[in-house]
C-alpha cells in the first residue's frame, strides 16, 4: 500500500534586491519513492505556466537542516536558528528560498513515520528511475 504525505510549506523567495516574497509551495513524500522528497510549486508562479516539481533526496533535506549540504542543482543549509535555505539551480537561473526550519523538521519526522531511515527498499524505485531514463531500451 502506497502512503503519500503532503505538507504546505511557507517559502520566501529572496530576490536580487534582497527582498523576501512569499511563494506557495508544498512538500511531498511517497512510500513508492522512499529516498526522495518533492518540492512542488503551483503553475501560476512558474515562468512557463506549468507546475514545477523539484525532487531531491530525503537525506539531503535531513542534512541541510543541520549543516550546509548539497552538490549540483540543490543546496540546503541552516540560516540562523529558525530558518533553512534551499537553493535551486536550473538552466533558467537560480532561486533562493527560505523555509521555517520547524516545518521542514515536522515533514521529515512524518516521512520517517511512513518509511524509517534504513528501511527504504530501493529496488522498485530504482526500476522506475531506470525506466524513466532509458525508456524501453
């Protein structure tokens, strides 16, 4: 049986002028893909009018809440005692988002209640990922 968690997340987009603009977002976790978390943004705030989802490892989120973490397109680090920064890089640019640390920690606790750390079965997720990358090759 698949269990999916969704949690709204209040994000603040940090602009080039160092202003913080509220951005709707939600965190999602599924027992079907136990190593990943998904950060969803609604279509009305994207450049092309489509919903945008960033997918990265649950471990990266866990590490980033406590210490700077990440390589490549997603970087996460603590910002003071109460906030966490998520930096997303794409071919179109970079977005810097601030989240409430407590909300991210709550989401992680809920995800570990669904699939405990070390109990992730990667076989089905690996098969789906390879099929997605390779198609019917």
